[in-house]
């Protein structure tokens, strides 16, 4: 199936590793020019070298709107106006009950993930509206519908993406811009591999299929949503968990 994405400019936030990396490679294979936006500029530049096609790297601090604006400005200067924005970043190492979670951890998680996604949409929205075409995709977590013991800050920030995505979809829909939320389950990423082995085992054993998802499986769904085949899908929360209900243990 030809997704007809050749020549589009995609900016992938958190594009240096994990799901973001798979998205960069998948969209590049479909002919997109790819902006790799990441807090780790060395990893982003290494990702650019891996991409076969036009690509650019930009460093970002997602807690700072000026930094976000500058990162997207660099991508635009190098590759052209952003047609596709994928937010695939977040903090995945904040564990602790509500009692154990510090105010600083809470504030940092929401500032990085939720405010960061808002800043990214705010950065690309005006240009997409002007050109009457755009795709915005936020990657959250299936546990936003169930909660996750010991991850109050992380799941709250991911749940916030739900409301942000729905609202952006309503505001941009008349300009031929779609905005959707992906809800992965257990994906084989560095973030998962960094979990304590006991937690990895519990999560894995709860899965129906008894296998980890590959990042490329998520990236393929994103590529479809970015194409004209997915133009009728907006404001949706797309479950890509293989039917697994995870993180409640």
C-alpha cells in the first residue's frame, strides 16, 4: 500500500530512541523528510545518520516553550514546514505511591510530558492551519484508563494527553488536520528494559499474547494515520496493545 507520504516533513519528538526511533525510520522509508527532535542531541544526530533520506536533528528542552519553538524552527529551516508532528517523549522512571511522590517529581513530570506536548502542538498548529493539512499524533499509555500502582505522576501526565488530544482534534478538524492519541501496551523499548526485572516479569506475565510489541508495530499504525487513508480518523484513542490490559498488578 502506497501511503503517499513522499515529500512530507515529519517532526518526531523523542525520535532518538524507542518508539520515536521506529517512527523516524518508518516515515523516512515512506519518503518523508524527518526532523529528529530530542533532549539528547548526540543521539538525535546519530539517528539522522541512520536515516536514508533527508533528515535533521534538533535539541529540545520540553519544559521551555522557547526551546520547543527553536527546535521546530530548525527543522523548518532545514527541511521545510512541518506536516506531521509525532510526540513520542515522556519521563518513564518516576515510581512511587502518591505518598512517596515528591511535589518536585510531580511538577517535573507534568511540565515535561503534558506541557511539552502542548508546546509542540502550539508550535506546529498555525502553519498547519495556514496550509490546511496536518497530522498530530500523541503517544500515551494504555494504563490511562486503569491507573498504574506507583506511577501517579506518569499516568496523570499521560492521561492529560487524552484531553489535550481531543481538544486539539476539535479545534483543528475544519482545517484538514487530524489529531489522535495512541495507547500502546508493553513495547520492547529501552524504557521497558530499564525497569527492575521483577516488574518486567509481572508485566510480561499479565499479557495475553506473552510477547512484547515491537516499536515498529506502533510506527506502522502511525504511518497509516498520517496518510490519506487515515484522514477520517481524528480525536480517537487508538488501542495498540494486542488486547493486553497492563500495569495493574
